[in-house]
C-alpha cells in the first residue's frame, strides 16, 4: 500500500472566490473602508477553514479492494472498495475515487465505520493484472478546492479470457471415453462421497446428509458421467479466439454436469467435475502462453 502527498487543485468557483477576495483586499487598502476590511477578512477566514476541513476530511482513511473471484477480459465487473474511517469523532463527506477505469462516490462516511464503494471496471486483456492507481479526492466543504492523494496497492489477480459463444463441434473439443453405467436402466452402487459443485441433487443421500450435516452424494458405477477433454492444438493461429471459445465451452459443459479436462502441449488436467476443476481450467486458459 502506498499513499502520495496531498494535492490541491482550485476549481472555477474557487478561482472566482480567490480573485474576489484579492479585489476586496486591494479596495480595502485603497479606501480604508472598515466594512470592506471586515468582508475581506471573513472571506480569507472562510478559505482557511475550508482548507482545514478538507484536510481533516481525508485523513484517517483506510482502503480494502475486493476483486470478484471470476473476472473476464472485456467484460464489465463490479469492483468493491471498502473505505474505513479511523477518526473517532469526525465523519468524512463527498469522498470520490477516480481511476483510469472510472469514478465512484461516497456521500457520507460516519466515524469508526466501514462502508463500500462500487465501481464498474473492465480489463482488456487476460492473464495476471494489477489494480490501477487510484486518486482519492473530495470537494468538501465548499467546492472551492479539490484536495486528494494517490493510493496504490500491490494486488495481482487473474483475468480469464473473454467467453465467446460457439457451437459444440469436434473441431473445438474431442470427447473422451464415457463410462458405461446406466445401460437400459441398470446401475451399480459404488460408494458415498461429499457433494461438490455441479453434482446432480437428485443423487443426494439424505440420511447420510442429515447425519453428517453436509451434502453426501450416492455414486454409481458409470453414473452416466460424460468426460470431455478440451484441447489447445499446437499451431493454432488465432489463439485468443480459441481460448475465448474454450472458456465459453468450459463454463457451459460444467453447468451441464460434464466432467471436463484440459490438454495442452505441456499440461494435462484429467476430467473432473466441481468448482475447483472449473477454476483450474479457466486459470490455465488465462495464463496460457502457447
């Protein structure tokens, strides 16, 4: 985490106010009018109080950035920025966060509280990405000045390839061996195992689930499971297009209950079901270098 020094920019209303204050100050000196002196002094005091309050508005803030578990290239994703106010008594007002990906606002942050800010972002490329530098700023209290600082956190995450819909031809994937259970309505019970994401809830063993307080699945020989192996052939010309299609196929096949694997020139992931297998395949596609 790194914060820069405070930076102050004057706004158009602020520039007008400063110019007016200078003009009144010059007029007070030339005329000796006590009323003009008083007005100029009040305006100077107002500028000083504005600067002090804007400084106190931005001190004592901590930030935590959450990136969604699944982020796809060129797809909008919602970034959550948690802002914590460590000040014991003073709230913060009109907080803005500006990044190259967009700007978001938080109108009010109570003392000793943490609140979220949400920002829609899009990353153009797959692979490892870093969070962009943020500019935390505020126009509080009078919109005369914009005070802020740059905030940067070393946080890397994986962006998956952009999913592109396509049919399911053998040119994109080849189907592995299918287990031969459930022929003509016959199947042999194998064992019980813990439920993983993607399992059909029709095969939940409810007695074991109630006893162990977690979902337990009945597993059969064959079980009708269809094994699919996605592949990245060597010499693929438009590799980005191919990876995008494989990303779409992986999500579609896992949702349909298939056991999916992946084969590249240097890696083989045997077909499995479940959320962790899907994450492994998507991460492999995101980091593929060819």
